């Protein structure tokens, strides 16, 4: 699958709904030539949309769980109609085999990060999202922008702070920490998040 570097430069382009899609049995009914309206009626709102100069892609997935395999559907639209689609089954997040040193791996690439972001977004509750992160982030390295995108998937500051405790050890550096702090709503949690990041730097 080709790299989609524009995703990390413009994460706001991930315009998907947080609502879960309907039963994946309907995914088998997708056909080339369907309109966006027909696909939305069949499958519900996509988890994410990505926009390229010549097409729009909709992303769906079902059964996203670290312990289970998931179905993933990606559709490409041109002029409002499906021109091609890919339906497959794969692991929710590709595992990383840590080396003997236990050091952080290279930074998560664009494809892996999109998989991770969609898996976190598809989880039913913040507790489930934390479970996905706790398994997925072992020995991985994230940029500040990637960390911010993950924190934005959490509904409450209390769970966002727990997520930050998982994300902070994976961050490349401290230059982007303001991006992470800006995801918190209440000053008390901002202070706690700052202390957590400061402790990680020492």
C-alpha cells in the first residue's frame, strides 16, 4: 500500500464519524458505480475520509481489537461514484517484534499510524481505546502530532491523561509538547499532563 504522507501533514482531513458502522455483512453488497449516498445508506458513515487531488477515499472497519482480526473496507470515489474498493481481513494493528535491547523502534510510518488511529477510533469506549494503545505502542516511537491525534480520540480529560501516560514514553522529543497539552480542557488536567511530560524528560 503506498504511503500517504499527506495524512500526517493534515490530520484534520480525517473527517470520519466516531459512530460505529453497521454490520459488515453489508460490505459484501458494495459495487462499483454506487453513489456516495447509496454507500452511506448501506454502511453508515465512514470511520474516516481521506481526500487526494483525484479522488476521495472512505475507510470502514469492523471488529477492531488487538486480540481479534478485523475486516477493513476502503472505497475510492470519483465524481461521487465508487470506482474501486478493497475489502480484506487483517490484524487491527500490526504487531512490532521488539529487539533484544528493548529500545524504541523507528517512528511509526504513515500506513501503520492510520491503522492505529482507525483502531483507536473504532473502539467502543475510552477504556477500550486505552486497551488498544497499551498493546499497540510497545517499543514504538511517535511524533508530537501523532500523539495529539491519538489523544483527540478520547472523550474525557481523565482518560486522556491515562492515554498520555502510554504515549509519553514513545515521543521522539519534547518540542511538540504544547500540541499535547492543548488537547486537555480543564486546567487541572493540563497541569497534571505537564508534570507527566516533565517527568518523562528527566
